[in-house]
């Protein structure tokens, strides 16, 4: 099982189908937001704390630097795949 459980896929453009993972910002935090505007950002310290925000309807900034996708896109919660609890 991959280290990252939350993931999404690029839906349009040159990188269609590429995997996206939660984007870790320079300060080590992750960003969830209802809008694309920085004023609305909520910084989350740990990746494990993101899921409750998605369940409240917040989007998540995601990227994949290993695939050249360095600009974090705001991905809607409906487009993010979550871990399945068994």
C-alpha cells in the first residue's frame, strides 16, 4: 500500500490521468480551502488531519513534483480518493 492514502488524478490538460498527492508546503503544512483564494486557506499540520476537512466540503491543494506537477491545484473533495476502512 502506498504511503499516501489520499490521492486524485489530473482530469484535464497535458497531465491527464497523472496521480496527485497532498501538497506539502514549505512550512511543512497542507492546505485545505473552500475557495482558491489564499485568504481562505486553512493550514493543517499532519496529513492524517486532512480527512475531517474533506468531509466538511473543503478542497485540498494537491501536486506531484515527481511527475513535474509542482503547482498545487485545489482539488474538490468529491474528486479525492480516500482510504477504505475495513
